């Protein structure tokens, strides 16, 4: 299968679905019309494609196979001057905390033995999501703004009680996710409950994601992907999904025992060590983060102080 990314691009104020092949962005509807398979009908936005992923995935793969030839014949043209929007609006965002031993160590988190534990999942607001190049706004309430590069997993099937063995089959695609956190707002002293994951992670702009979705068929092994994050060009995180405590499949199986997973649900699967809290260094206005996951791509986001 030819590698391809399913994107949403914005040009002249209008957002349209696109397909990235060979680092070239094409309009998805134009590709469909020019396809030798006679696909003349329109295509829905990315959210709609996820709703019927079993039908959409082979169609997208076919268009990716044909893109080079169609471009050489002049039947499709690359899209120039466009900006990448968020690929889609997640239905729900599930975050998996302390899913790398080294990250747990740097945070001072004492974990139970793996055999006696299960994934720790929190929810993050869908409204936190922003695309690559968009600005992360630092709320005046925090002094400890932090980064976390993560592999984002997009669900493509309605499913419940999925086994670990079958879990990867319900994945539509993968993306890059940066779980921005206000560390000093993750804790509370006004209640007997020590942690407030929702408050510390759900501010607007706290979920950079993209630049596109890479179909699961293009990723041979989600448990062997290098992931990095730098701030102002300085390397901060450099890990691999092979270091996860609970694998992607185990996370999906665990979640599906609790609730019905739906197309468009996003799982942020955990971050390796190297976050700001572990280093005693935090983001400040003027910084720029660059997050990368092997086989998927790169997102870059500057930081600015939120004005009110």
C-alpha cells in the first residue's frame, strides 16, 4: 500500500478534505472525479469518511495508488498555498496517563506492578484540539505549561468488548497528538481529590493534532514507532511506542469493556520521558514545539500568552 495521509486543508477561507501522497497535497474530490475507477460522486468530509471507514479506506488507498499517474497526465494538480486544519473533530478524546515507565519515574509516580494494574484513562475536551501551526495559548492561571508528544489512535468502528487480539482491527488511522498540560492546575487543594486532570488538560488550544490521519494499513506496527518533541530546536523527548506499559491494543480492549467506542473517538496513548516537569523547565510565550511520530508526520505549534 502506498503511504497516504487524509487531511483537511484550508484555502481562501474554505476547508476541504485532501489526500497527501509523496508529500504532495491533492484535493480529495478532484482525485475522485479524475480516478480511472469512475468515482465521480462527491466525498464527505473526513468525519463522514470515518463514519463508514470500511468503505472509505479501500477507496482512499485506490486513489493514493492512482495519484501519481493522474498528476503526470495533468488530470489532477497539487494544492499550493493551503494551510492544514485539524484533520477532523474528535468525537471524544481519551488520554492514557503514565503509560511509559520512564515518564512515570520522572513525574514521581509510583506505579503498581503491571500484572496488578490497568490503564489509567482520563478525558480531555474535544474543544482543545488545534492544527499544526496554530498557537497554543498559555492561560494566565498557569506557570507550568508542559508538552507531551503522543501517538493518537483514531477509532473506525463501533465496538464493545473487543479482545486484545482483535483490537487493532477497529483502528481507522493514526495521528500526532501533543497533550499540553498545565501541571500546576492538575492538582487541587480545595477538595479532598488530589488530581484534576480535566482542568489541567482541557483549556482551549491544549490539543495540537495532525497534520493528517495516516490509515492504519500504512503503519506496519504501531508498537514500534519513534516519537520526538523539541522546543525551540532543542530535543526534549525521544522515545518509542515499544516502551509503552499498556499497548495500543490493550488500551482499546480496556476502554471497550467500559463503554462503546465509536468512529472518530481518539485515544492519546501516552508519552515518553522528557517532559518539562521532569526537567524543571516549562513553556513560555515565544517558544515553539515540534512534535514528530515516525511514519505519520510533524506538527509545529508556537506558544503565546492568552489575553483576556
